[in-house]
C-alpha cells in the first residue's frame, strides 16, 4: 500500500472522503488484508482514545485561581479608552512637540535630584484584607529584629 | 567626500525633514532614559522559606534542614520555640505588576505581586482559602528586613509554621 | 423587585445571561464550574502545569471580554474550550521546537518511520480498567511531539474535522492527515508497548 492509499483508508474511517472516493476505499478496506489490518488498528486506536482523556483538576484553590482572573478583569476595566486625536493635537504634535520633548527630557534628567529620598520613610506594613470571619490576625513589628510579623489565628 | 547641501535644500529639509527627525531622535533619547530607569526598577527577587517551629528534636525521617543561624536567632528572640526547621525554600522573581503564585506546601500558598515601586502585595492562601492580604515595603526588605507570616500548626499541637520572606541576595 | 440569582443552582445559560449584563459573580460561578475542563484542555496541549494555569486564566479573561459575542451557538464550555485551544496554539507556535520535534516531523514527512511500525493487532483497551487506560493514554500522549499531540487532541478529543484542524493549526489538510496518521500509528505502538510492560 502506498502512502496515499493509507491516508485514504484513514480518511474513509473518519468520514472525510467525498462519496466518489469513499466507495473504492471501502472495497479495498474489506478485500485487501493489509488495508483491513491497518483499518482495524486505526479503529482500535480511535476507540481507545474516545472519551478516555485523563481528567485533570486545576492545581489551585477556587479563590486563588479566580483572584488572578478578577484582578486582570478589573485592571482591564479601569483602563481608559484611547481617545481619537483631535485636530488641534495634530497641530501641537507637529510644531510644539519638539520643544515639549526637550522639556520632558530635562525633567527626566533632573527629577531624581528633587525626588524625596525613600531612605527615611516610615516602614509599616499595611493590612489590607482579611476575608475570613474565623481568622483573626495580629500584626506587629520588631524594630530590634527588623522584622514584621503577621500572626494568623484560625479560630 | 562630503557634500554641502544648498540653502534651498536645507530649507527643504528644515520644513519637511527636520521636525520628524528631531521628534524621532528625542523620542529615542527619552525612551532610552525611561528604559534605563525601568531597568533600575526591574524585577524583585525574593526568597520564601516555610519553617516548622517546634520544641521537638529534628525528626530522623524527612528532609528537614536547619534554618539559617541569623534568621533562627531573630525568630528565637521573638518566639518561644526552640527549634526551627526548613520545610521548603523557594526563590521567586517578580516583574512589576505581575502576580505570581508560590506553593510552599499542600496547605500553604502565597500569591506575590510587585504592586508598585514601594510595595509588594502578599496574599496568603491557607488550606486553599484566601486568608490574608498584606503589603510590605520594598525598601524595608531591601534593607535586610524580614516579612514573617506565622500561625499555630493545626496538625501538631504546640508547634507553629512560619513563612519568612526576604530579598534574595545576588 | 428582581429575583436574586442562586448562582450554584443556576444553569449555564442563566449565568451567561447575567454575566453578559456585567454580573461578575455569575461569571465567577461559570469559572468555578468549568475551570477544570478548560485547564485540562490547556494541559493536554502544552503539558506544563504552570503554563496551563496561565493559559487557562488568560482564556477566562478573554471569555469575559468576548462574552457578548456568545449567542449559545454551542455550549458555553465548548466556546471556552475553543478560546483556550487558540491561546495554546499561539503559545506553542511561539515556543522553539526541540530537536526531538524536528526529527519526528521529518520522519513523518518522509513517511518512513510509521512504515517500520508493524500493524498492531491487539486491542489496546482489552481487559483494562478505564482509569488505567486513561493513565496509559496520557503517558503515551506525552511521548508525542507537540504537532502530533495537537492534531490528535483536536481531532480525537475535540471532534474537529480535518478542515477545522487545518484552520486552527495553520497548515494544509494534507498535513493534518499525515500528522494524524503518524500520531495514531505511534499511539497504537505506544499503547501496545505499555500493555506489554504490564505482562508478567
């Protein structure tokens, strides 16, 4: 059997052959031992696979899995829609943009000098949310050990 | 051999060509500078260690490592347990604004997010339930401070679990 | 006064209708209900847990964004599965193919390797418990190249016709037929081999 014939047998089994070709392949599949053996193997494989895909569960809790989706949806919803550029903006872009860009460059170059130093900011963790009623939380900071502790108490 | 452009050609360039060229060059410079600034912000590399606090001796079975001596000293000064064993240690790299999950055990998962330049947001999931969210200052972590989540071990009376977060050293 | 929806006992159709009006809780219920199947489809294609989680979550986000385009032409799960399949296909295309992939695809194009595989005459399902068969199929699928596994997943598990598989994979129907043939023959050999391993 050549390759074309083998693929024909497969296509016939899958119901993908046009009627004009299907009849001749059907005859071959029943009369030729090689074709018949190949067909049997293909059928066995197809039957083995049918409905026998291994089931899998998401390796994360419902809340965990959903939290990321939710965050992304909220981020997308909070994104402002890009407005159409008005005519005056085109004019501005053409004539004033170079000057504006130079000004922006200057700001970028010199801003770090004027930015408040972060070295002296107070360091305190901020509690945000505790969604469970049966969980209480105690937060404290040890200056000496330079450590912030969040103690979670399941009641 | 360089050719000197004529005055007419220069005028043509001025009106037709130089503005876009100037804008383009300026944008490249701005982008380069912004990129450099962004590269400085970059990724946040954290270390997360799940620790078992107990008064018992190290069990023979299981692969429990001793906790780093410096960290153990800190915990000993605050908490009452004699021994602290590492159950799992993981390194995680956080890109800005992207949350990543970290499974430390079947009962303990974290979701970490480099929320902005100042803070990392930490969500604790205990036994599959979202338990707590809190923020930690990044500058504090970068200064060597530790963020510790802890609680009683529900399975073993009188023991405790700890998750210690710190900035990974290069 | 509108009746508050009891999400867990609502049908998919009711949940979708509510979600299309912006009810995110209804959408969350749909996610909880179908997340395993959507994840499983992603995993079957990319064979990596983390990537499958990421891709399935991305699919849910896209599902929300396109929800108004869903008119019940197929089941909601089928519609979501199509979304995750497309994402997985895009993801796989971007990944660099390993040497094994290239060799396998080359073999398939030459049409040599499967000719050397003798026709398997035993029925691979005979005498097997369903759970055991599923495990073996999964192990065998893992040994296929991404292209062969993908065509098998799309045709055998998603029941797509050759033409639909070709459209999604961005190849010709002839390529689909070749890959499917190779994949099936290889699966037969692998399943028979796994079966032989179990013999005392």
